[in-house]
């Protein structure tokens, strides 16, 4: 069988970056290794003493699960050992983790990570994921600083996610298309399974937590009703698919076509999802796959990051569907204004 492993692929693609010295390739390899370890634990989660909560609450005010902590520790350990990044920002950690070591002194990159996205699904055997985003540092040398992260999504050098699902898959971009790799457990390698992923311009799926319907802005409420209406020309009604693991919902929509919406609500006026380690990396991937990602007002990747754990509304997926949601938002915002 002619397989191409993640390792072989990133080394081949290094040629796309004439001045690269292999650091980015090594960083992607480190992420691959850590995610295999996380996948091992996720796949036996029902057996191991790893289900449930630790009893602590994280910076987001959410109850911390043992697997969240495990995944966070694995990725941090991989980045520290790899020496390719000088700082890490994680959903699970209030402040950045500056790396003060001999091997990281001259590291060019910083990495932002959501180690285990979809925490509410960990204990119930439903897909969860890891999201990562890589930037070039702004500081010149030594341990990385907060300023190194205060960049727009457009500055990302690479981004990706790993989905721990019916199979384990890594999807990433370095700004030259999107490629997906499936873990072959028999050889323990991520193998290229989805080269040059492209999403449809139009899809037939909408993904939103309709339990929050009453708290949505009018434009989103009207869009949801539009999705449910009968219309032969646009093949409506659309299907509703929402599992509560952003990586899984957005990955499915990337493959089949669709739109994922996490809007602002009256309870969370800035939305729920985090710009740095959730929305920007997912936006980079979707744009590279021919889709779009918006706050409802502007392109996600052009939002200024002012604080590490900044939240934003997110509308992401097939380009025409995102445009239609934006049209609804505009139309009903001006009517209530
Ligand atoms: P998490 O990083 O704490 O898991 O939160 C992010 C998740 C997304 O993966 C998912 O789409 C969303 O939150 C689900 O939120 P809700 O339960 O409010 O629908
Ligand atoms: Mg998350």
C-alpha cells in the first residue's frame, strides 16, 4: 500500500517555505506525537481512572475534567521538550507559559492551544478534539511574552485540529491548502487520507445550539426559521446537526458542506468561543478550504486580539451560507436599530 505519513508530508512541504529550517515541521511532528498519546487515553477513557472532574474550576469558570488536564499536560510537555516554541497559551491556563530553557531561547514560534475541545462530551463517548494555532514570535529572543500572542488571525503561520472520533484525524494548514491525515493504529502513524480538502460553497446543514434560541439576536432567529422553511430551489429545509464539540461539528460541515453558528446571546454578549485558540485556527482552516468565518460583522481573522481569553461570536462554514447568515444579521440589526 502506498501511504504517505504526516512526517513525510511535512518534510516534503517544507520546500514551500524557502527560508524554513525545519522548525515548523518539527513542531507539527511534536503535535502529532502528543495527540497520539491523548488519543490513546481518550480511546480507553471508559476503562481508565480518567473520566470525571478534578474538582477544580478553570479560568473560564468551567469544571475541569481529568482528560482536559491530561491533554493540557501532554501538549505542554511536548512543546517544552521539542524546543520549537518560546511560549504557550492554553485554554486551561490563565496566563501564558513562557519557556525559559536553553533549547527554546532561539525558538521562532509561539503556540496557542485548546487541548481538549468539547469537554462536555468527554464522559459520554462522543468525539472531542484538540485545536492549535502557531504564530511567529514578535519578541527577539528569550522566553516568549504576552505580546507575542497579540496578533491577528491573519498572522497565523499554521493551524490545525485533531479529532478523536470514530477514527483519529489531524487536519492542518500552513496557508497553502488543507490536508487531513487519519491515524492508522496498526502502524501508529497519521497517514494522508484527505489531500487538498475543499468545502462546498453551499451546504444543507446548519449547526447551532437551539436551546439558546430565545437569547439569540433577531437575525439569527430569522435565519434558523429560514433553514426550516420548505423551498425546492435551495433544497430547504436543511438538516440540523449539533453535537456540542465544535471540532466535530465544524469538521463534519467542512466535509459535507454546512454552517456552524455560535452567536452572541443576551447571556454571553461576546459569544462563548475563544478567538485565539478556537476561532482563529478554525477560521484559517475553513478559509483555506474555500469557506468563510465571521463574527457576524467582520472576518474572524481580522479581529484585534486584546486579551488572551477573548471571546467572539462565530459563524463558520460554506461561503454562501456564511454570507446568508450575515445578510440576515444586517437586515434585522438595522430594523431593530
Ligand atoms: P470547550 O472548549 O470548553 O469544550 O467549549 C467549546 C465548545 C465547542 O466545542 C462547542 O461547539 C461549544 O462549546 C458547545 O457549547 P454549548 O454546550 O453551549 O452548545
Ligand atoms: Mg474549546
